[in-house]
């Protein structure tokens, strides 16, 4: 029984750690691939764009007009999230 706990607890901790930081890490990768003029926006504006991308990925309504950059970022985020699940 003790051996099971010694192997299960670290595995569950690593799995929880991965789940909690996975979306943050993928969001960072997607933001890094955005055009420089978008990345250089103030933090509040960049957060709004990231939220629009996340809403687009989840199928919700975006707050502004949809352009190619946001669509490409949403596609990239969706593909990375699907790959992370596999």
C-alpha cells in the first residue's frame, strides 16, 4: 500500500502541475508568435486580444472585429491545446 502511495502521489502532483500551467504556457507561445505591433501594445490591450483569441478558440463571441492575425492565433492555440491533450 505504501509503495502505491509513493508512486501515485508524485504522479498526481506532476499531472496537476501540468494541467495548471499548460494553458498559460500555450498562451505565451501564441503571444510570442503575434506580430510585433500587437505584442508591443500596453498590457491591458494585449490581455483583451488574448481574451478574444481564447473566446474564439472556445467558440464564444469576440469583442471586436475578427482579422487574419486573430484567426491564425486562435487556430494555433486550438492546435496546441489539442496536441497537449493527446
